[in-house]
């Protein structure tokens, strides 16, 4: 019979076996009626509490891969209904725990559950952030935790809202606890400098040490290991530096200077200093009950008695953003429960926060003998049609044919939504959303638009973005007089030997000036008499002071991180993402059975040296993932940047590789490597659907010029429908710039 009939039969069977109330069974059946085959497969994994208790291997783990706009919310709502029908969360004080990534997601999840679930199911589920769950269900934390003095909380039984300390406050707290050890480490038995310059340099080095201790502590907090992982015997055999020492600290010691920047802390071998002080920091926090970072709640819960033993079913959303600690706490340490983990590793953008999507591919090793089902995929996107899906599949092909192939479960996305009206490099006009990789890229886009037409209405995504950009503008103007100076200068109470010294401090301590430096490097020539003050003044007057909402503006600016989970009819992807036409040789040890060899040989007669894609500084995958997230925000029209069109032309024209014209120093490849690159591009051409009439590009021969134009209103981001139904697309056509020619020549937008 049909999948729907099979699902109904299964629910009826369970009702007869376990006496579930007829009303709940009927509601669960209703929630499943419109689901696709893929979605129903996920629902069919649900079991009764009794089934779980009698399973001698423990609770099952179900991994659900949910591609962009593939009906994840609809699936999870139906799953909660089914679990409720099976008896989960139906007794007083019992719930199904639905853990979300952040508070915005939890608020959105609670709203969707309250509007979509039956009354029975609503009372059976507790939806909150993973951090809030750690606080709520750990009695010791709930009774006996002290938050930073600037923080505030509302009802402790509900959602905790605590502001994290600033970096300066954290470093001061570290110095309070570890200051003596830091000073001894830096001075090496010498006396404290008597001169003010030496004392100031010592203070800056102390701040750097304190920062690296905190980051080493945070690295341990986000991993699954207990306190023993910080003990002195956990050394890297090659460097003799503790394995958990924060990587930039290790790099500072082990790598040679590039001649442009001096090493910090010369002669101060890291050894076990940072790990031992990280352990000391944790133990002092346990005495003070003062957590300076939200992830500390999770670590405390992981190291304490299991706080979630009362649950026999757990749902984890946005699994690609989970740290090792979260997986240990919510999955590995909960053998009594069936656990449903949903997410998409290709949408992981938070490796810098400790996200480890690869760990889910190796989960079976950590939970044996519990059963792990890794084969469930939601790959039909109801956001867009085949034209945009085809662009997304270029990114998925690249990720599969790169060193990142081990980081995710491979899939191809299917465009099951409304037809794509236009894709290519033809400029969009009218209402549109611009998705960039960086805040600097968004600022430059605004500069260009305002230079062409000061009356254009530009808005920023989210109210907090206006405050953030106001600070960026203020600090950029403050730094402008000292841009590239070789003399000493003071900024925010600290003296720097030169501009290069300031840049090094920003890099070493990860100070929040990356956007400011990008804007200064692009427009800072000429100082206070150059173009930058005028550009910022115009941006402030026309964007920051007006504070237009999403529905009031012509152009909405958003980063890929901010746009994640949202969608719009018309999207322009900026050209500030990493270059795509870069490659590397496949290491010989990867061309072995069980490694990269199967992917390399798949659908291809190998030619030349084995090559694969590699994006600059993308060893954790966030850069390529940000490409994928950006192109999958569009529903109907997608304007692509030159970096993608260059790849597209190389693949589909059959001309093969040519250097990226935006790269002033393109990589040089040998003839054998070029042959391997062209074989890889031919493999991509054979694996993907050919361009349809919606694809338009000045670089593509025979590109269609007749297409339809953006609508005059934004489509509100929101829940994705469970079926492919869509409203009729409006008519019109993409055109050149709707606002004329800029009054000055703007340099090309590249920040790599």
C-alpha cells in the first residue's frame, strides 16, 4: 500500500498492542497524512516507552539529514504527535525533550509547536535550548549557580537569559586566578621591568596569555573529555605541547615567522602551562559557581550525574552545530532514550564555536551496542525549483570531491518547489536580499548602491545589526588617522608600536576589528581626506539612522550566518566568498580503499594527477558551507557572483580550467595537474543537470535574455510548507543596475 497507509497501519497496530487512546492515534495519523515518503520513514522510527525499556541494547539513535527547506519542521511536528500517541510525555512530570541550537530557534520552535500540535502533544513536549535544558534539569545548577554580575535571569524554572562577559572581563578574571603563574612564565625568573614601556609590553603579553588560557579552557569545555584530558601527560609527541593548547598558541611557537610579523612571547615554550591553568580556572569556577561562558553549563552537566535520565525520547535540532560535549551529554550518556537527531552538516557555519558535524558520522563507535540509523534523508526542498537546486548541487559536488568528504553524509538536493524564474549573473532590480560572507562585503555593497542612487532604501537583517554597524563605523573613523602609521599610537587606552603592531594584536587576541580593518584596507588611503569618511557618513545617514525594517526597504543586507534558516523570493550572492577554482593534489595515502579513492574513481576514468577542490583556509568546511547556505536562500531568482560564474563556465563550456580573473596571483599548476583538474571538471559536468533556460550569464554562450523580474515585495521568511505548492510567480525581467552609474569608481569586492 501507500506510505500513508503503512503509517496508519503501524499506528493502529501500536494502539491495539499498548492501548493508546484513540484520540491521540487519530491526531498522529492526521499529522502524517501529507508527509512525503522521506518524511514518513523518519516517523516510522518512533517506538513506545515500553519498546525502549525492553530493548537490551538500549535506546535507538536516528540521524535525519534535513536539506535546506526540506520540510524538517513538518516532520518534527508529526514525530512529536506520534511519540505522544505512543505514550511519551503523557504522565505527570514527563516530557519529550526537544533541544534547539539557540534561543531564537527555541522561541520559533515553541511558536510552531503551539500552532501545529494538538493539545495532547503540546503538553507532552518541552522545547528549549540545550543550554537551558542543562540548567533546568540539573538540580545543582538550578539551585546553586552564580552568573556574572552584569547578567540577569527571569523565572529560573523556565528560560535562563544571561549575558556573557566581555573578553576584557574574562581576561581580568583569568588574571585574578592565574596571574602569578602567567607572570612567572613570562619573566622567567627576571625582575618586572622598571620602565613604563617594558611594563606596558608585559601587560599586553599577560593579556595574551590570559586569552590563550581562556581559549584552551573553552576548547576543553566544548570537547567530550573529563578533567583528566587536561592533565600533564596528554602531550603531542612531536611538539611536546599539551594537545588541548589553543591552536594559535601552538602555531605561534612551532611555525616560522613570515618576515612580516614578529612572534609573540619569544622564548616562552607553551608546554603544559595553558592546559594546567585551564584546569585551575575550571576548579576555581566550581568553587565560585561563576560561569563566564554559556558552554560551561553544558560541561558541568556532562561531568555531573546524568540530568536527562527522566526522558525516554529526545529530539536534537541543528545537529551540525553541536559540540562534542553536547553530543556526549544529550546522546552518548542517554542510553535509556530513543534519540532523534536532525540537521545538515553542509549548513554548519560554527566550527569557530566548537561545532563538530563530523562526529555524527562516527557516532556508532561511541554508542555501541545501541542501534544507529544513518540512512534517513529529507532531500526534497520545497523552497525552490530545479534551477536553484542545480546551483546548490554544484556546491555539494565540490564538498564531496574535496578533503571534506568525510565531514558529512553525501546527498543531492531535489528542487520540489516553485519554478525558478532566473539564475545567473544578470543584475536583479526591485526588492531583493543581498547575502554576503562578511559584514565588510555588505558595507561595500551599501556604499556602491548609495553612490548610484542615494534614494534607494537599504535595510539590515535584524535590529541588532544596526547597533553592530554603528559600532563598526565609529571605530573605523577612530582608527583612520593612524592607518598604516609606523609611529606609536594609542587606541582605547592602549599604546601600539605601529599599525602593524595593532594588526598583530587583533589577530593574536581575536579582537573584534576584522570588518574595520577590511574597510580601512579597501578605502583607507588618503586618511581623513580620502573617500572613507564620506562613504561612512552617507551609510550612517541613509541606512543606520533610518533603521528600515525588512518590509520597508528595497534592498535587505544579510550575512550567510544571519540568513541561515530564512528565505526570500530574490537573492543576490555577493562576490566576497572564497574562490572556487582552486585545487590540490590528492595525497597518495588517501588513494587507498576505504578513503578518497572510491570518490575519485566514481563515474570517471582518471586522467592526469588526481586532483580535488580546496578552498582557501577551509579545513573545517565553513567557507564552502557558506556558499551553499547563501545560494539556498532564494525561492525564485538568484543572482550569482563572478566567482561562481567562472566555475560554471569552465564546467559547462567544456573549455576547462583557467585562472580566476579576480585573483592577482592565481595558483600555478603543472600540465599533469591541469589534466587532472579538467578531468574533475568533466566529472562535475557528467554528474549534474545541464543548465536550463532560467540560467543567464554574460559568460555563457547562448544564454537566454528573456526572463522574469523580481516582485515588488519581500516574501516573509517563515515555515516551509510540507508540499511543493506555490503561488503564481509575478512577471518582469532582470535588468542592469536600476540606479544608474556610480559617481566614482568602486574597486572590485574581494576580501580573500
